[in-house]
């Protein structure tokens, strides 16, 4: 999500631990349903990653799947300058996030971020992943590895960190160590009954965040963690469609996101893969 105030202004995140809604174990299990549906939707999208496929075709396939599952899209109609028109955001190469699916056709060597979310029985799930089309450059390969590694590191660190800032500092340093940059004007978010709830979940730290934007990691916390990493500068530009962000220097960007819950027994990735047969959904009719 965008920091309130927009991407061009620097704004200070304000989080107050006492204001966060904590979810019961029962509520978290309900969120798993939405999370699993999102996981399967991203597998469907992944099965369509080949040259010649238009991004709108991928979106249509995911929309049909959501409809058949009785899942409501969190993205379609999302308010903005113009309501968001699709159930996925598909952002290719130098596009960062919120790319609108359309007639653009995928080509060998593209990296393609697909972000989607749905609501089932009143509970939300939100996840994103950057796929590759055929063979990609070494730079893109490293960008994908570092960005997904940053999400993995965050999930792992949540289990033994007391405050979010301790996680964010690890994320930022992994990205920088690899010569890439963390986007600061877009952040993760709390999630539950709505897609965007408190707290804001930055992928970096600053004195302002340490002072006003930090929050405690405790059982019942449910957040969407979403590192957005640029190969070049952290600066991003909003396109005229009012949604798509691209890197200002037009170098590639990657995005990985999971909805994650902290529970008494540890960290649960609500948008992670099925753990047993009962969690599997038959998606064979939607693949390819
Ligand atoms: N997952 C994104 C986010 O966290 C995408 C939502 S943008 C929408 O902000 F407009 F498509 F909803
Ligand atoms: Co999100």
C-alpha cells in the first residue's frame, strides 16, 4: 500500500501498538481459507508465464477462479482516482506494483509481478510473487532471489524479534548488501476484515519509524509483509493510468508478499502452500 500522502511526499508512518487489532486463533484459521485461495490463484497465474500471453488473459483466469470459489476480489473496484479495474495487479520489468492487466504481451526474459487478494466469509488474504518468463538476465535472477530472500528473512525473524523495526532493519540490510534499493514510499500493512488495516509495515527503518512507526510483534498480529526491491534507485514514478508505479530509472523491480500471522505456536504464513490434502484445491481446469 501507499504511505498516506502519496508516493511523492515523504510521510511519517504512525503506528500505535495499543491501537492494533489482535486476532484470535479461530479468526486466524478463518483467514487461512482466503490465504489458500490466493496461493492457488498465484499458481494459476504462474502456469501462464510464457511469451505471447497478454496480462489481461491472466487476470481473467484468476477472476474466473475466484468466482467459482465464491471469493470476492479485494482489488476490483478498490477506490482511487479511478477505481481499480482488475482482480490482479500485474507489473512487468520496470513496473514496480499496481500494474493494470491489459493488452501487453509477455516476452522471453520478462519478470512479472502478480499481486492478488480475496475475501472469503469476511476475511482477507493478500499475496504477490514475481515470476520469470523463460530465461532471464543474471541481474533479474539475483533481484528475484534477493527480494524473495528478504521476505523469507522477515518471516523467519518475526519469530524471535520483539518489535517490527528489528525485522525491518534486517530486510533493509540484506537488500543493500546486494547492491539493490528498498522502496520507501510503499509499505506492507495490517490485514484482517479489510485488506488495508493498521499497522503500516515498512521494509526499512528511519528515525521517524523508530519514533512513531514501530509496533510490537505479539500473538494475534496479522500483517501483509511485502518487500519491493529495485535494481537501481529507490525512486518510483506514477504513470498516467493513476495506478501503475514504475522505477524512475527504468531498471527492473521485484515484489514478493505474504499474509503472515503471529500465533502462540509461532509464525503462520496464511498465503503459504497447502499443508495437507484437505488444504488442496483442484485447479487443473484453470492451468496453462
Ligand atoms: N497488495 C497490494 C497492496 O498491498 C495491492 C492492492 S492495490 C489495489 O497495496 F488497488 F489493487 F487494490
Ligand atoms: Co498488500
